[in-house]
């Protein structure tokens, strides 16, 4: 009811009425995207990350190449770096929340190159998928699920809860496409490192030195203005 009352301010009010109307328009176009905010110019929107928009498009393209009897490595090598970069949480304009606004480059730095798409497998060869971090989470448990969404591995908080730990399950990771194409790792420390990074989408090498980036995600004006929550 409160939002409705704000949206229908008395038109005679010369300040509040146009301000709130503009706020709703800005929130809608910047958070959801519109024809007037093209990705090439403004970058991805918040809800494109939350809905896995680019992840679905990447998987669609990979599936199309695999249908032509090409290898997994060839399929991922045909994914443009720009498309992979869109599928990275650092491009989410709302990732810094409401109170850490500023240049997004000051957070994670400048992207140097795509390392490739990591595919995790357990010791039986079953492919596992890292559950991705939602927009407004500061931390998120590292959980790996199978194609049916069943938890198969994780990075436990306590040793007593290590039934599904990377070590117990025997998780390995192999990269397809990008700079690490064909490289695989089986040591638990490295596997867990890339699992944590896979929470943030596609994995990129980042230059933090040039801009003295501190690793704390920022929200751009597109992400922190007019939060309807």
C-alpha cells in the first residue's frame, strides 16, 4: 500500500510526484534492462545475473556445438570472451549492495583474460555444478550439486561435517576454453580454490595492481539507486 501511495502522489506536488515517478522508471530500466539501456553501452543488469541469463546462453551455444559432434574443448573454445565476461558477478551493478557505491573497477580490478570454464567431477566421473552466489550475499557456502540438484560435495565449515568434503568425494576440476584449456587439477586445495571462484561465475585473471583495487565489490549507479526493497 505504501508503494502504491508513493506512486500516485498528488500531481499538484511539484517535487515529490515527479521524483518518485522517475525513481520507479529508473529502477525498472536499470535493474531489469530495456531497449534504451543496451548491454554494449551500459553492461549487464542485476537480474540478468540472478536469472542466469548469460549462463543459459553459453550452455545453449555449447550444446549446439556438441550436437555437431565436436569435442567439449572445441565447444567452449568457441565461446566469445565478452560473453563469458558478462557471466561474471563482478559485472553485476548491484553486487556491492546499497552502501558500497563507486567505480566497479576499484573492486575486483581489470579483467586480463578468461581462464576457461571449470568442470568439476567426482571420483565416479559424475559432473558437478557449483551453486552460484546470489547478488546480495557477502559470503556463500561452497556447494557442488549434480544435474538433478542433489548435493554431492561441499567445502565444510567444520571438520565434523566433512561427509561431502572435496577430499572425501574425490572432486577434480578440468578447464575447457580460455587460457587453461585442457588443464586439470586433482589436489583438494586447488580444486577448492577454483570452486570458490566458480561461485562468482566464469573465472577471469584480474589485475588489481593498476587501479589498487581492494577486492571489495562496488555498486554502480545502476545498481544502488532506488532499491525497491
